[in-house]
């Protein structure tokens, strides 16, 4: 019996040795490439609407705008700290809508991240803006004047039946001029939004 066990053990070792000495196989799989490092966000100048004439700065976008220190992408706690007490809130399908400053600023916060993704400044806040052109536009809603200060809108006006509004898009710069119909009156606003990433 001992001889049989020894024979199996020696035979097994011989097979393992031969299998181990078979040489290296050519590897057909390439080593995984490391992912490229993400680009750091470039610093852009930020223009405060209550302190600066926004329309005097060339090439500004929604990324350059702050309202009482609040910018797109800010977290909810920063928004509340800078804008003061919440006057009204609503839950929308994708966002939380909070209203500040005497119904002059509407902030749409994405539910999943808690970050501001749209900010509307309407005519109730116009008197606090430093830019006289924006004040006039919000107070009058004059489309000819809108085109004079912003240029032609990018595409057709968008009818938004849900909000009972007409939106004049400047999406490449991250904003829209919006005319709301509320109770027989027209309310004007500028909606700052995240820039669409080019694909």
C-alpha cells in the first residue's frame, strides 16, 4: 500500500514539474491603461449682480454670475445662508423650488445632489441690481431692448404651457429671458442655468 501511495505522489510531482516547465505563454491581453486625470476646473471671474454691471463684461455666461453670493452649483445650505429666509417652497418632479427676497429670486435645487441648477431673478428683485440695463429689461420686458443688450436669441421662442411662460433662449451662454403670464399680468425674469456640455 505504501508503494502505491509513493508511486502516485512521485507521478503527481513529475506531472506538476513538467507542467511548470512548459515555458511562458505569450500574453495577448494588454495591460489596462490608466484613466486620464480629470482636468481641473478653470477659474472664471464671477460678477455679482447687485454690485457690477454685468452687461459691460464681454463674453459672460451663467458661470460668471452670482446673486447675493449664490452661484449655480452651490449647495442648499450656502443658498439659504446668502439669500436669507425661505419665503415659499415647492416640490417639483426633479427639483426643489425655493423662493427668496420678496419673490424676487427663485432657486431650483436638484433633489439628488442638493445643488442649485437654475436661478431666476425676476422684476421684483430688479431694483437691487447694479446694472441699469438689466433693471430696465426686467421692468419693461421690451424684446427689442432685450435683443439690443443680448443680441438675437438662439432659436425660436419656447412656449412653456406648464409655467404659462414664453422663454427666449440664450442657451450657449446659460440663460433665458422669460415672460410669465400670471393673473392677467406679465412678469419678466432672467433664468440662469447650467451650461450644456458640448458633445
